[in-house]
C-alpha cells in the first residue's frame, strides 16, 4: 500500500529544513515590518497583511503557516502581542492582529 503525502507533510518537511539562521532572519524581518507599520501611523497588522507585505518586499511567496508560526514565536518571545479584534483589510474576516510590545513594557517583564 502506498502512503499518501499531504501538503501539510511537505510544508512541515520544508519548514524543518530551514536553518536556525534563516528562521531568525525571518523573525527579524517580520518584526521590522510590524514595527514599521506602527511607526508609520498604523495601529496593528493581521497575519495575512503581514504576509502580503513580506511577499512584496521579497518578491516571492510565503505560506500562511510560516507567517502564523513566526508570529507565534515572536509573541512567545514577548516582542509582539495580540491586539483588539477587527476586520482584516484583506479578507474582511474578524481577526486578532498583532502589534509590537512597547519597549518600556519589555524592560519591566
């Protein structure tokens, strides 16, 4: 019997092949995008909006799972937090966007 390989399997395999350096660079780039949005007058950003901005900067595709896992890692590190629910500018769905943690809050944590 042949075992089926799903897209989830292939995405997980590709993600596992990334080096720590590549993952750290991706985290820095995404954090910089979020910080830039806020610095330029935005309040927060959704995962889909973040992915679109990253794709525009790099002229290549990034998976939603990669964006989501990167956001979760940055939240775990204490540099991003979830904001108030709002409609996504891309999909119109209600989402919980992310925004950078204020530097003063990080110093006290």
